[in-house]
C-alpha cells in the first residue's frame, strides 16, 4: 500500500513477475557459469547533470547515468538495476508511457515504478546483484564508462 492508501499494482496477476527478476537470474547465473550464458550488458556512465536536476541517477534500457559527485553505492545501484529490469519487462514504449502517466497521476514519491525500485534497493536479490557488479568492477568513484556485466 502507498501512503495514499491505494494498492500498488504495477502488473496484472498474469504479467506479474515471480521471485527473482528475470534479468537478475540471467546475470547471477552468468556469474556462476559465464561460458554457457551471454549476460546482459549494462553500461554505467558519469554525467555532469541530469534532468530532473535533483536526480542522483537515471536508468535507461542498458545504461545507468550517475551524476558526478554522487557516490556509487550498493543501494543506489540496486534501485537503478530495478529500473533496467522494468525497461526490459515493459518494453521501451510502455515503460515511458507508464512512467510519464504515473508521474503525472501520483508524483515521484507515490509513483508505482519508483516504489518498486525503492523496494528493490532493500531487496536481498537486487542488493546481491549490485554487490556482485561492484565487486566485479570496483568502487571507482572516478568511473566514466564501465561495462558492468556481459561480454561483447
């Protein structure tokens, strides 16, 4: 339930993902056996600013933009990985349409996709995924562009 008392239902029962997010499953399986799986690629790039200006980071289908000066933490990366997974699950057209419509309806705080991403920031599965990526590539705060997972 959100603060306004409405149920948070991002997916119908038919399309609701169960358990471990599919993209995380592929990544975690790929960490164990990279020879048999092609892992999804997610690029991370530092940028001087973002719109909206208060945003610390922003996720696109296979790219996470992080504003310069913002520390790359496990929680922040888990939150943004949830958005990457949302892009994949919903597809670009539906994701953008739903994000804009729900932003207009509920604002940022009660936005269903943001509520899901905030929950992912504390979820052990997304945290593990973020921790593995951070371990794989270090916590380099001067990071400009890094391939977080996958091979070319």
